[in-house]
C-alpha cells in the first residue's frame, strides 16, 4: 500500500483488459455491453421496425424521384403536343362538269357592257342556233358559236335600218270648218271625201277603209280630226335595201330570231310582236370569247397564260393552228375535248368541260388521273349511279406522309382505290386513303408513350410527372404555411394566456367553423370570374388553403405549450432571464416538434386530396398546367371514362398511393416518437 | 350545465357572426355577378324606362350592396334574422323553397350512409383491437388508411366505371330513370333508391376509415385499462370482458363523436352529390357557388356553420352526459 502508484495501477489494468475480454467475463455496466442510443436514433429504430411506415417512406421517396427527377430523364415536356401520321379516308378531289361560261377578253378595244355580260351565261345556254344577237343599251352584240362550248361575242355601234310591222303614220288633219283635209305628205286621192263620210256617220272617232288601207281618225281640238293610216309593211329609216334583205328580214322576224346576217353585215332585231326594228352593226369587233372549258396540262403544274388560252379558244373555229408564247400550236378536237399540241407534235394541254381538282387547292393531279376520273364520272352519269370506284396509281406515301422517290428521283406510285360519290349538286367527290398529319389524341399506351396521350395530344406520363411536382409542391407549401401560422398563433396563445389566448382561440373557433370546401369552391369561382392566370391561381389557392388550415395546428401547439409551461425547465428559463421570444421559440417549440412533424406529414396527404379535388372540379389549377386532378378531369365524361381508362386509373392510383404513404409515414412517426401516445 | 350551455350558445352566436361576415366579404367581391346581369337584362327589355346604370343602382340598393361591405352585411343580417332570406338568383325561387326541395334527399343519403358506416366500422374496429398485431388488425388498419386516403372523385369514378359502364347495373348519374314517370309510386321510390346506391357506397367508403381507426384506438386504450385486467384476473369469460366491460367504456368517446356528426347529416355531401347529380342541398349549393348566387350561398353556409357549431356543442354536452367523471366548466 505504501508504494501505491496510480500510473502503475492504470498500466496493469490496461494490460489485463484484453485478457479479461477474451475470458468472456463481462460486467453488467460494461460500456461494450450497454449500447446507448441517442433519442434520434431511438426514434429511427422504432420507425424502421414499423413495416407500414417503411413502405410509406419508400413510396414517398419513389414518388419524389418520379416527380422531380423523372422529368429530367423523360424526353417529353408537359405542354408538348404530339402529332402523328395516320392513314385516313380524305376528300381527295372532285370532278365537276362546268356549266357556267366564263369570258375572256379578246381585244383591248371592244368591250361588252356589264348588264349584257352578266346575262351572257344564260343567253349562251339558251342559244338554239349558231348565232344570237343582243341589243344592249349602248351597243349591239352578236354571239357566234365557234365550236361546241366556245362562243365569241362581238360588239358594235348600231344604226337603225328599217322598221317592220304595224305602225301608225299620221296622214293629215281634217277640219270641219272648211271641210278640207290638209295632208302631211303627198295627197291621197279620195281620202277627203271618205273622211267626210266617216265623220258624218260617227263624229266621235273611228276608222274607215280606203283602197285596202285602214285609216283611223280621232277628234282633236277646234273641230278638227287627226287622221292616221295603219300600215303593217316595211319602212326604211334611211335608204332602201334590196329585196334579198327584205326576204331575210321577214324570215328572221317570222322565226322570232334576234338577228340575222345578210351580205356580210349583221342585223339585230329589237321590238315586240307587233313591230320590229332592225339595226345594223356598223363595225363589229370581236370582244370576248366565252367557254366552259377548263385547261388541264399533260405535265403537272404547267402554267397556261390567258393569252394562250384565248388563242386556243379562238382557234377552235378555224383549222386549229395558232401562235402563242412565241410558238406555234395546233388544236384538234378529240373525244371529250380539245387537245393542244406543240410544234413537235407533243401533247401540251387539253380543254375539257370537266374540271377535276384537288380539295386542298394544289394542282397536283396528273393528266391520266384527271382523264380517268372524268371518264368514270361520265360513265356514272350515263348509268345514273351514285357511287363508283376506280383504281389508280397515286404517288406512294411513307408512314410520315412523304412521297417516295426511286433512285432516278421519280415519284413511286402505288395502286390506290378512289371512290367517287355524286353529291346533291351534281359534283363527284373523290375519296381515298391518304396519310395525313394529325394531333395524336387519346393514343393507347405504346412504346413511345407508356401511358398514351390525352385529348390534347400531351404525353400522359409526362403530365403525371409534372402534375406530381405541382401536387407535391402544393402540399409542401400549404403545410409549411399553416404550420408557420399555427406555431406563431398557438405559441403566443399558449404562452401568454389571458386575453391574447382568448382572442386567438376565438379566431381559431371562427376558422374551425368556416366550411372548408365551400370556401375553396367560392374562391375558385371567384378566380374563374377574374380570369386569373393559372400560375397566380396556383399561388392564391396555396395561400387560401394555408390560411384555412392553420387553426388546428394552433390548437395543437397551444395545448402542448400549456402543459410544457408548467414544467421545471421552463421555470429554469424564467429564472435565468432568457428573453420571452427565445423561451417560446428555443425552448418550447423544439419540444413540440414531434407532434408538429406528425401533424404536418398527415396534413400533407389531406392537402393533396383537397387540391386534386378542386382541380378535378375545374376550380383549382387550370390547363395547360398539369396536376393530378386536372388529368382525371379531362377524361371524366362518361364516354372518355369508358374508353380512356389508361389515363385516369394510373393517376387516381398515384394520388391514393401518395396520400396513403404520407399517412403511413405520419402514423409511423407518431408511434416512433411516443409509443404510448393515444392515436 | 345550463349555464355552460347558455355560455356556449352565446359564443356560438358570436362566432357565427364573424364567420358569416368573412363569407359575405368573399361573396361581395364576386365580380360580374348576378346583379349586373339582371340589370342588363332589365335595361334591354322593350319599354324599359331606366338605363342599365339606373337599374344597377336600384338593384344594388334592393340587395343592400350599395352600402359597402359592412353596411351590406348588416342589411343581409337584418333580413336573415327576420327569416327573410330572399330569392335564390340561380333557382329563381325563394331560398327556403330550394332548401325544402333539396335537403331531404341529402338527409336520406347522409342518414343511410351513417347507419352503414356505424354498422361496418365499429365492429371492425373492435375486432381489430381485440386481436392487436394479428393479420386482421393489419388488414383493418390498411383498409381504413386506404379509405381515408382515396379522393372522393376517384372512388366515384371507379364505381361508375365498374358498375355503370362495365356492368351496367346503375345509371351514371341523376336521380331518376328514363321511364320514371310511367312507374307506380312504389316503383318511383325503388327507382330513386337505385340511383342512390352508388353515391351511398361512395360516402360509406370514404367515411368508414376514420371511424374504424377511432374505434380501434379507443378500444385498445380501454383494453389496457386496469379494470379489464381485474376482470380477466377474476375469471370473467373473454366474451363478457369484451362485450360488457370493454365495449361499454369504448362507447363513451364513440357516442360523443357520433353525436357531434348528427347535425352534419343535413349538410349534404357537396362533392358526392355533384358527381352523381343527386339533387340534394350539396349539389344545389355547388351550382349556386359557381353562379355567384349570393342569397342561397349565404343561406347554405350559414346553415352549415350553425350545424357545425351545433355538432360541437352536442358533442361536448354528450361527453358530460355519458361520462359522469367529466364536469363541464
């Protein structure tokens, strides 16, 4: 005992230590035996022992990865619209027989007045013979048929030639005073006596005959009678023409013709049944050529100038040769129309009464197709069939709607069935399958779109990811807001007590009593009426949810603080003179943290439910911003629900799983923090 | 007890006053509402003697909206206290008439679902508590959690998809079948009942979880009490322990809670009724809310707030009535 040395004792013990362990001789209070866990570790250990809570945590982690990291790796955005190429039965083109005649000015000088031009279409359609004559207000016109469906109108100044038919000619005046007849022109023998006789018989007026001419007399002023002769013969205005003209005139007048041609000059007849006036066209000029033919070129997309068309139409009357665009062309009548050939004999274009064109406005139809369609239409018209089908080589399309070309750069063709249907108006509509570019709506799940696309052509999986972001973010922000407000209000209320407590608790009562859902719906309708931007709506909605939810947190915090306030450590803080603010927020609030965390976790699920319900009703976040509620809302109609279950079922399950996970984790945390707590 | 009740009632009136004020402020700020539309309509009528602005001023005066928010609120309050709730703007009949037309459908829906809820949730909760940590317990807990976590609209959509679209057993929505008018009185009743099945199932599913958990928790607490151990120790059969000793004590919190929910049976299921187009008060109020029908919304929200306050009061009073250990102060 005398030479007791502490250092030696320690050395000895150190040397004994490994020996003791190897002996397995362990004391009860040995450090290696009693494993002390920190409170945090203890909670964690209890938490992971709860299988449901672990399941919830895993689901939540997956959900966060999915929503926040998923979009980084997923190629599509939430507002990206997808299109697709789809073969569809489209209106390819139409075949129509032209019935309207359209005019083309021939010369710069001669014009056709508008009123005549307007009715030219019906005049031409009503024409029986080769020629027709029209008297306009300023000029006279002659329409001449150059060939079938081609008419040339010439205009000219007019000059009256003669009158034909019944007309009254004043002969003279018979005066009762001198019993004498005064002639206007040359005297007629015996007329004076005959007139006196007739007037004596009937003084009021009448008629009498003399030498086969009927005279009428009417009482004029100062006891005199005007005598006129009625004649139905021919009277020339200027110099008289020969007998051949008269014969032609009479023939035309009796036949009801509107004009005739004689000796190289054209005459227009106007007037009514009783009398006809013949006018000569002094200087006829070709003015306008009318036709109902349309051009189709042999090569696709060739331009045909008006000048060329005009020359071609005029050439229909002659031998068919004409000059245009510095070249000479020949025109020949063939079955179904006129064919224009170049100087080398190659076919250039055709003039037919059938117009065949694409519905989209391009003139991309080749000549052979036009011909085939026209023939089919004619055949159908002859058979009075409503529908007909032809097969033709149309340019082949790939799946993406592009034309296929071979190595030489020629467009490859593919036999396609073209269906002709006669419409009510007599046109033939041509339908066929074509690959076109459309929005990819309600596409079923596929490799490209694992969950398909929705009604706007958005990728559903991308929408769900971005929707998850919004939904989770709303949950976090709202819960943070309501916890923040609740801790402050509850802390003040619980710590101070008295009138502060009274006031805050009544406020809590009021907010408890406010009907949650109706208020949110009213706010949603209010934002609808204000036409708020969708991002502002999101912020307003989060703020409203937070303000509506703080009351329960405040009540919880107050209750906890009331019990904690009485404990020794709070008395100690008071004794050491710590500031009130620090006493509340450094010593009280950390002690209620477990309850707050549990409350917040459970609240998160509730907020996500509320947000999705509001969005589902269309009163929360709006299109095009995605949330889980709006995605389901977009397919909530009966038919959409039935056919597009691949859209709403995954989203609905996702909402359920997220909320369940939050609740499981909340439950687990509560049990872990305080195993004896009443649930 | 009487003094407590009177005090609580006085508080309730005060709370109601402020709750309605907050709601009135919200409604007051509704832009381009009914009044403007009505004024425009009256001004454009043939033979209208007043301009749009004059009609607007007139109507605003009539509805007390020209006196500012506070003044307008007191005008409304004065009318409401006298029982004059006005005419609904969206339904164009007196507000009380709308209430009478709709509330009984809501009550029927709420009451039947309440009965089912109680009949299903309480026995399940007790079974789960009796066999704690067993498979039954886990199963019940998980089912309860799933029910709590499902959004109403998703439950409704799934039910519609399965039973209306796929199986064709029920109509998608509405309250009457196509040949309703041709049916006898009893047939009409059955027809309407048939249309109530899916909403009912929806309501039961979404509300069953909470009650189940509540029952289980309270039962567990009672089962760990000393008097249960005593009963078991003295050899009382397990059946008697559960049914007599434990269940009766579990009843105290249950009755308190269920009593508090009773007034809520009248308040209607806003979302469910809307989804199934049941013409209950919830659906009517939803329609009114989206159309800024101030008189009806004010009436409905006042009604709901009163029911909530009444529920709280009943709950507290029952607590004292059922459990003699509790003294109210």
